[in-house]
């Protein structure tokens, strides 16, 4: 007999709590290699120890594949830089010039939020998403800005994101050399890559770049990215980013055997693990890993793992050593999380949350949406037809805080955390 899904969800939440002061679980040593000069980025999955390696410099810009998203990244870990053209809107395409470029403020991806790519850094609030304005009647994001971009290879282009057609989940954009030569117009169909988080594009080859593994096959990413230093300046770093579905906890300073992982709340930002678990010693001319820092990761299957770095060899090899230990399983047996993927937008949210459901196999039963608090208590449950993949949920009545949203259909379940502001 199958167990009640809501009861299982409560069990998942209780497993999040853990056991204070539990005996230290042996750590399994692991090594990943980004290669000399950090030429590659490495996607890592805790449950299997599997890695997927991808060359870092194959794409210039990258589009988030979920329908309810406007995020466009630049490859800022590979020297890509973006500037918003300050002298004209899209009507200035033919006459764009780079006068005063050195005084323009460069734009980079938000180091903490996958949804806030470089193109959205000047966004204000709905319907203004930075590079474009959302049309409520057509559900199309219409580009209203021009950009200058320095590509991975160091060349410059002018760029116009013409639109994102949300109903078809496609982007249309135009780019050319700064003098207007070699004009190109491209279409990227994100619907072909819904099992990935992002799909890239290379403006030198004029080709789509499918550089990411399937979203459910990785939990953390070893890569280079642009961070922000304490004085506010952007600076490229080598570190670890988190899968959009995974969440993390960081404890510092603690003793090396610290294991009270339930104390702090989960962090849903993408760079909570980050880069500062290591420092460079001018005395030994080597990297030193901080022995008083430990992380916990709730992976894409909602299991919890302890993560502790033990070595970093730097640019000569790109080798990174760490230990992992599973500290809390979800306790889900016959529920198939791999058959359904759920994206929430925006997150954090204030009034409404958009639920984008991607079924990896056909759903033959109605969809049930359940709101839970972090103790697993049910707050509200609603049902929708099994064919409905885009749902708007009103959360205005919720008090600010963290909640769980469970999407289920028959024997398929997905549990996701969101923040109500």
C-alpha cells in the first residue's frame, strides 16, 4: 500500500532536522579536477559521486530554460563583460558607438541568484526585467535596451535581446560587430532544453551550446565566476555554486568534528559555499583550506550531505579535494521525484508565485499543490487538471518566512522550498 504523500512530506521535513550531537560520520574522500588554468567546470552529484566536466569557454551568453524566467547570464568566469548602452534605446541600434566605454559601469551576474543574470541587473520591478518589458496581453518580454558585450575571446559586439516569447519559450536576439558588420539574428528555443537549467550561445560560431548536464544529475558546480569583494568591487574567483533546486548551510568558525547541522536555516542562494573556504599563503606560496569551516548540502533528491574541503592545488592542476558524508536521507521509497521537475518564480515572492511543471513522463492523474510549513504541517491544498503545466498561486495571506511547496500527481512528487517576503 502506498503511503499518503502528505505524510511522506512531513517525514521529509523531520529528516531535515537531524540529530544534535550525533556521532561524527566518516567522510568519504573525493577529488575533482578543473584542469590547469581552471579550463573546465565540473558538475558534481553527491548521491553517486559522479562528475560531468564541461569546457568553460564554449559560450558567451546563456538563457535560463524555465518558461517563467527572464534570466540571461554572461560567461563572467571566462572574461565576458556586459555594458548597457547609455545613449539610446533600441532605436539607436544603427548608430551605436562606444564613446566613453571606459566610464560605463560593467554588468555581471548576481553572484547569489541564478535568476538575476547580468542582463537583468538594472531591473526595477515587474514588468521591467532590465533588458525588457513584460507585455501582460501577449506574455512576451519585449527588449527595450541595447548592450555592448566583450566575448570570451576578447572581441566586442553590440547586442539587442529583441524578445522572449513566453508561450513558445523562445528568445530572439540580434548582434553585430561594433561597426555594424557581420549582423546576425538568432533564435534559441529553450523548450528543447527543459531538463537543463541553462542553454548557452556562442557569438563567434553563431551556434547554440548545450553545455550543462541534466539538472537532476548534479548538486554543486566547481567553476570560476565573478564575485563581489568586501569593498564592492567585482573580482573573478574559483569556487562552488549550488544547483537552483539544492540548498546549503555554512558553519564557521567551528571545530573540525562539528556536526550540529540542524542549527541554522537553509540558504537558497547559489554561492553560499562560494570561494572563501581557502586562502593563499604568501609564506608557503600554496593555498590553505580553512579547517574551521563546514558545509551541509540538501541535494536535488532532498538528502543531506556534510561537505568539508581538504585541499586546493590552484591553477597548476585545478584539483580540489573534499570529504562528504550522508547525514540524513529523505526516507522516500516508492515516490518518484525524478519524473517531475518544478520551477518556482519569483523566489522570494510577495503576492504570487508562478509554478512551472515539467513532467519527464506523461502525468495521468490530477496535480495536487500543497503548501506546508517547515514542520510539515499542511497550510493549503489545491487540485488542478493533469495537463496544466503553468499555475499561479496566490500567497498574499501567508506570513513572511520559509515554506515548502509540494507538487504531486499519482506516484510522482516534488518538494521545493520558497521564501515569502
